[in-house]
């Protein structure tokens, strides 16, 4: 889904970004640098997986692994056991401490995607959304996507965190479910978001 953050993103400066715990309707992430050796091994593992995965699934509706390497994205059908093994290898919580350089810190995005979907249940308590019409943007299967930056980004993060989980928002009388997703460094707008699952 475009609203989900990838399980792991590795950048050329050896920064690894992974999803954190949601803060209300705000998705969060953490960032940590790794050694050159770990980054090279991870990159090699991704390349090897992309090269050796089958091009046709063995079963309809089987699992797919989405890998983006440089500017190319692969949607790979992969057996469950291989998918589980890859996810274990790509899980920073399973890596030894000596591959990390410095502490984990919150990832601070310069752009925030807001996905808006209509909420039909009029009985649910709601809060007013004060940051412009979130339904006027790019249509996606996960809802209408708009981008916030600067002061509006900061205020949206605060509003979503303070509101807690499951809040319904209203804008101009329309009830909406909002998901706020930070954009990663290589993402500039809604059209850059990949389908990750």
C-alpha cells in the first residue's frame, strides 16, 4: 500500500530507515547509520534476491516481495519460507550491535503525505481538520493524497499525535479517515510512493 512505509530503506550515506510505532494517525520512522560492510552486504543480498526470485508465482495470490534498487522496482513472487528468511535478514532488530554507527533517532521528514478517505459512520466522534482540504489532491486506491511541508507539516504531526488512534476528522462537513505518512528522502510527492504490500 502507498500509505505504508517500506520495511527498510537503505541510502548511499549508509542510513537505514525503518517504520516506528504509529502516533495516532501519524506513521513514524527511525533512522540509524550502519557500517560500510553491513550496507554492502545488505545491498548484495537485495540484488541476489532480485536476480534469483522466480518471475512467475507458483500459486495465485501468493506472497510478493517489493524491492526497489536504485530507480528500478521489482514485484517478486516468492515462497513464504524464502520471504520469511529475507525479512529476517533485513530486520535491523536482528543485526549485531557492531554494525551500527551511533544511536537510533527519529526520522524527520521534510514532506508529509496525507491520505484521506470518506468515513461513513456519522455516529463516530470527530475533530476538525484545520490544514486545508485533504480531499483535493492526487487520487490513489488508498485515498486522496496531498502533501504538507514546513509549518503545516509540523502542525499536522502535532494534531495527529494529540488526537490519538482511530480519530475521525471533518473538513467542511465531510467526515474523513486520515493517514499521515512521512515521505522518505527520495520521495518528493504522491506519485513517488510505491505500492509496498
